[in-house]
C-alpha cells in the first residue's frame, strides 16, 4: 500500500470521527509550538552569546575585568559529581526496595511514595533555606560545595527514585521468573538481570537530575555561596555557572558575558546528555 493510499484511508477515518481529527490537530499544534519555542531559545542564546566568547572569559582566575567563567565551570562539574555521588545510590537502592522487596499494598511504601512526590514539588528556595539552616549553620560546614551538594542531592533524590522505580517496573516479570527458574537468588536476579535491563530508564532520570543541578541557583546561593574562584577543597565556597550567570545579569554590568556564559551552559548540558545517551546504548548492547 502506497503512502497516498494510507493518507486517504486516514482522512476517511477522520471524517467518520471528527473528534479524533481535532485531537490530532491539537497534538500536532502543541508539538510544533514546543519545538518552535525550543529552537527560538537556542538561536536567541547563541546569537547573543557566541560573539562574546573571548579567551579572557576562560581565564583560570576571575577578575572584574575579564568576568571569567572558568572557575564557575569547574565548580559546576564538581558540584554535579558530588550531588550524583550522594543521590544516585540512595535513589536506586530505595527504588529497588520499593519495587522488588516491598510487598504490594504495603502502607509503608505508600507513605514513602507520598513523601517523594511531596519533596519533588517543594520550591528550590525552600531547599536552599533548609540547607542554610541545617548544613551551613547547624552542621557548621559554612558556605561550601559540600553543603550545596547535599542540598542538591535531597532535591534530585525524588526524581531519581521515581524514574528508577518506573524503569524497574517496565522490566517484564518473565525476566525475573526465568532467572528464578535457573536457580538464581533474589539478589543476583535484581543486580544481574533486572537492573541492567532498566539502565536506559535510570540514566534518563540521571540526565534530568543533571539538568536540574546545572541550572540551579536559589538553593546554591544560600548553601555553596557565590565566591568567584575554585575552592581548595569541598569545604570551600564557590559559585556554579548558573549562579555566575545570575550574578552577572543582576549586576547589569556584564550582560554580554552573561549571554556567553549561557552559551557555555547550554553546550555543557547538551554534551552531558549526549554522553549519557552513548553510555546508555553501550550498556544496553553489553
């Protein structure tokens, strides 16, 4: 059957059900609008930022003259690594417990899910105030990368838990039954059969978490601080790229550098997402 014949058949079916045709138009219109907005934002950032990507912007030391983003870029990578190091193990193991070990209809599981959904809806400024009161003040860590990383870890934990939980649920029960039938135990089945099959879905959650870490400002201003340098250790204060861009724009004196920072931030997020997709495909093939 040719494409023209298939199109005619679809048009005939839409005549019989005009409601379906209306829904199809709305879906296509929504997709086109979303894609157009995304392309517009990317082009706008690139046009305003690329002309100001100068070598001085990538100096290792920040000054009021060069407004270098390099210290903030290094801090962003460190912050992302620390936050994921804390949140990913807790999120994955919690999801494994909820899906593989907790019984269905368990009230405790219901409480955990309600708590996770509540945590995911809390504004980031509230996380920032909590991090300042608990990690910065009560724990005595001061404004530091570690305080910011723990605050961000709490923020992204619900996201990683939910995506991992859905990824584990999507693994067919036949995989588990086949493993049990071959004599494998529960633990071996989970870590050798179920978890590797759910890796693409888990990495999708990690990618979303990275996007939230890289773009976060409110929580980090109250916990990691805004010092424009790379600290000697994780107990030192430092700003990330998003905080750097926000401070440059709020001062009003470095708008060109702020747009250039936005370009670097965009490239960083796209690069991390691409790398994560490549890793997911390789792990799936393996």
